[in-house]
C-alpha cells in the first residue's frame, strides 16, 4: 500500500468532495482530477462559459526589500527593475548550464515587493535556489499561505465584476491587490481570457461558493486543465520542460529580452549565450497525428526511413479542435511546419505532421 501520510490537502478539499471530485496525487498534493460532468464537458464548458480551477498547489513566494528587483534579475532572465507596478512576466529559474529549473510568473506588486508563482513539483528546488542567491541581497523571501483559484473562460470577467472585483480594468499579464491579502491577475493556463485569484484561506470557501452559485461556473479538474493547456500550446514542467531543457530548444526565447541575451548577468547567462551562438539540435514543436488515436508522452518519432528523430512530451485528444494534439522535441531538420513524421504507438505506426502552436487560438485581452 502506498504511504499517503505526506500528501498535502487543499484547504477547500471538502468542496471538491461535495462536488463529486475524483482525486489523484499530483506533485505531492491530493488534487481533483475530474468531476461528475466528465473531462470532455469540463473542457468545453471552460471554452464556452467559465471554469473554476483550484490551483492552491502552486507555490506563491513574496520577495520584498530594497534589493528585491536586483535579486530577481540575478535569479532570472528578467528586467525586474523595469516592470511597472501591476505588471507580470513569464520567466525562468535556470541552472548554470541554462537548464530550466522551473518556469515562473513574476509580478511587481509595488516598488519593493514582487510575487513569484512557482510550480508545485519544483517548490523545494525553487526555494533552495532563491534562498541561496538571496543571501547576497537585501531582500526577504516569504512563502505565502493562500488559496489560489483560477477562473477561465469568456464569461470570467463578467462573473468577477459581479462580485465587485476590478477584473475589467486589467489587461493580460496585469494584476492588482483589490483587498488586504488578495491578488487578482489576468492570466491563466488555458489560452482563454481568465484570471487567477490568491486570497486568504478564511475567505476562500465563501468566495468559491459565490462563484459556483452561478450556472455559468463549473469546477474543472487536472485532466481538463491538461487538455486545455495542450490545445493552447503551453508547457507542463516535468514533461515539456526540465533541467536538461533550455529556453532556446523549448522555443521560449520570446520570454527573454534581447538585451539580456547579449549582456544579462542572470544565473545561466553565459551558458545560454553559448547555446544561442551554436547550432540548435532539437526544438519543441506542435504535432497533429492523423486519425483519432492520441499520441501520448514518451512516444518515439521517426522519419520515413525509420530513424528516430524525436519524441512526444505531451499528447492527448483536443476536444475543442476535434482531433489528437501533441507537443514534441524533434531534430531541427524536422521542425518546419508540415514536416512528416511517424509516431510508433504500441507497435502501430501513426503518421503525424508538425503543426503550428497553439492548436486553439488564444483569447487573451491584451488591450
């Protein structure tokens, strides 16, 4: 029998139980995998109305102090001092070889405070990296205890404004602190217009119930979250990203300002510059398999001569687009749109073509 004594539990776990959640362990947490409506309906409901996700397993670090911006610019390839209050930026923690320790969202709260959102499965590594670097700066690193919810979908803004939250005034990757202990950001992991709300544990159940009292809102589990983010072409750490993967191979160099690529002093900068100047061997691409058979993570990819040229890192069926979708790392000679590959699924060859990302268009409000 597996030892479950060390598994973390969500503060709102009883709400999920009452909603008929089916649970699974994820990154050390007992997480809702799906609900009674089923994954397909949860996925489509998010695209059409509004899906509510409990993402409290994500870790929230508040970084404060007179050198908080300099500290974050050392940790990450980010110009933290140039972020405006309320602005958020997608970035990375890199190791000295430019491998991705984690991908993060960093938000400037005010002149001397930042919020760093980290992946649950990398919280220990992230905190160790942050504290190691932070010892050289005048800054404080605090792990916040908050319930963290995401409301995603075309009706999300209207629903939050009905609860007196200033959602409509935000653009994509902007945030505000509307009440003590609260943060609301216009971002998300589905490709839909949406929001993430961090709030005190004592206020979370009432807030969630108010949202759920509207028929437009439905709890969404990890399974639909995964299919939504895959259609949106967004990476999952541990599958599409890891410490052996660099931002260039992952096709994420857009997240690093050009000035920092040339002269930044962040951890891993020298290694990244060497990678940029060299030949790119593997690249992350979208993949559309033929037929209806999903091509899952770990599937090998071959050229027409039978030579292995890559592997799938994320794959499944895309309910919105109506066909299988996947992401893969392939040799750069096979990374062009329309390149033809063969996926071997349990001994069966499935033709697949390199496809543009995202599969489903993003609907972010960019102002």
